[in-house]
């Protein structure tokens, strides 16, 4: 699992269709040397398997194969060479969880509506990011709850209908791909998995109000 705290950014070198799958190749001088074949790595919030690791290439790079499901559900094949991507390695067991529980399993894509500086005349400023979510995902989003956008763990400031707003601190804006995005950009979204499990646990096909349930819960 991941926590949505981006370790570094990489640069997309190529997206290449192959006989079996589509291969994505990413330059990452910082993380490539730490990878072994088969390791998991989150790229813009998508959990991928590292392959063809070349730490001695210039620049150091790794590749990953994109399954048809990944292509259909994420924005990765919409990227162009030289695009900046967010990278995160899995969180070791027992490590502090600085963000929130992120699986790297993208639920869908949103559209960037705006990314506005709070104090444009200052060298370092907070930013306000607004996105439009697919309607089917809005039920998992609550104010002050967690949401993963492009692999970044963020806190929901407000939600109105399908529009979600989050606050971005200067460090996050500068250290991730956010500063490269423009309105209309598609974004990978992973909602809080705890909300999905809670919904599933209490869905009509699983939950039945019985005498045993009422007694066990103090009714």
C-alpha cells in the first residue's frame, strides 16, 4: 500500500504498444536504483509493476506494462513524452502513515476545473484546486475527508454536487506534477477505500436488520 506522500517526480520517456501490452517508460534518477524487477511503484496514483530497470542508462529509467483495465480506467495513456509524473514506493510495514491508506487502484478520472493561487503576488502561496468528479464517486467524498488526486493524498475542503475543492500548500504544488497541469487536464482519482468498504458492508444485499443485530447493538 501507499500513503499518497509523493517521494519524487519522474519524466515520461515513452508509451509503446507491444504485442502483449502497452509499455510505459519513465526516467527517475532518484528511485530507479532502489527498484528491483517486480517491485510495485505508484505512477500518478496507479500501482504498477517495475520492469526493465536500467539504473545505468542516461537518464536512469524503468518500465511497466499497462493492462487493458489500467488503460481504460486511468489517464496514463493520455500523457505525452516529457510529462511530469508523481512517483511513490510502497510504505514498509510499521512505518508512520503520513497521508492516508492509498491502494494505487484508481476508481476513475476527474477533470481539473481550476488551480488558483490564493495570494498571486507572493513568491510562495497556497493554491485552491477544483475538480469535477464523476457522479458515481461523489458519495465517497466528504468535507475534511481524504481523496487521492494524481497519487497525492489531499484533504477535501468542500464539495458541491460533483465539484470538489482542495487546498494545496506551496510544497505540494512545487514538488509534484500539479504545477504542470492546466484546466481541462484529466486526473486519476482514488477515493477513500474505508468509505467503499463501509458502503459494501451495509449494502442491502449484505445487511439485514435482525433481532440478533438489534440485541448485539444495544437496542
